[in-house]
């Protein structure tokens, strides 16, 4: 990858033991993008939550199904965005049907906060059914000039 711009794509089997590998890649690429320590930490949380969701809910921990994680620093010449895409090979879901973790009936539940965290820590988050099947989570963090 050039000094600041470019794309790195990783594919892993649905295995939680590989989360640390993705975390290291996320942290290092965020450093290359010029992000500060706080932003790197929160991006790491968002990426981790997204990959956990892809493994657990998307691929249902089926080791034979892959999770693709793509990091892009764009545009290459004068980057303005750090983009992370996470794709699974599951059945997909309707994002608007996910329960609000801040609703009184959900506040004490131990799960269901992943998408909320992603939206809190990134500048833009889009969840959609991928054209090839499964779900795609696209998260953007704006870069300072």
C-alpha cells in the first residue's frame, strides 16, 4: 500500500480466534491513514464489533464461510476517508428490524449494541444486503486534511 492511499483486503474463516489479527491490521492501517490514538481505538472497537457480528450472526460460526474485511484509504492521492467494509456469507437481515439497545426493555441486555457502537464511533455506517449474498457493513471515518 502506498504511504497513505490504497486498499487492503483480508478474508478469514468464521473463527473468533482471528479477531486479534484483524485488530492489528485495523490499528496499523489507521495509523497509516494519519488518525490519532483515540480515533484508532474507537475504529478498532467498531471493526471488532462488525467482524464479531459477521462471524456470529451472519455466518453462524460456520468455519467454512468467510468474512471479508476491506480497509481503504481514499482517494489515494490526497486521502479524505478511511473506509472499512465487512462482508459475511450469511442469510442477511433487515437493519431496521434490529432492536434499539437504548430502549428501556433492552437496556439491561448483554448483547445487541454492536451496530449502535459502530454508528457511535464512525462518521458514516451503512448496512445492506450484499449483491453476492450475506450482509455488507460499510463504515467511514473522515480524515483531517
